[in-house]
C-alpha cells in the first residue's frame, strides 16, 4: 500500500499488541494486533496513516527465535518496575531482522518497545 501511494518505507515493521495486560498476548489464542510500516510522508489525509513516536520508552533487544520473546518482555517489565517507572502505553515489537531477512531464527533481532508514563 505504501508503494502504491508513493510513500518511501522508512523502517522496519512494528507490531503493537492491544491487550489489557502487557503479557496477555502470550497466553491467549487471539488478541488485537496492529501492524505498522513506517513511511516518509507529511500527507495525513489517509485514515490508515498515523504518527508514531514522540514518547519516552524503555527498550530491549531480543535476539533469536520468537518462542522465547516473552522472557524479554517480562524482563523489560520487571526492569521498568524496579526503576520506579510505569508503563504508559501498549508494548510494540519492531522486527529489525526477521524471517523476511533470514532463513534461520537464531539471527532474528527484535526491539521490544515499552512506552513509559510521563
């Protein structure tokens, strides 16, 4: 869709989990998921284009198979709590190196992004 509209891709795919509990997506068979592809544009006339960013976040890199990514989420959430901070939004995953890029899951690199409350 981005290419059809003439918007250059500006980054990796980002998924946002819209769950009440930040770990819930790992224990349910379904959850609401938002998929984003960053693009370079100032054109906000399309209803499916929105701004992303402009917030403080704690981040962690997960390297390897997605089967163990829940441990990275949990460690990040525990770190946030230990620092006296609070989660301020839905957790996202940015797929920096993904199955699109590699044939083997050992080299996947995923940034887990946890927005912080102001």
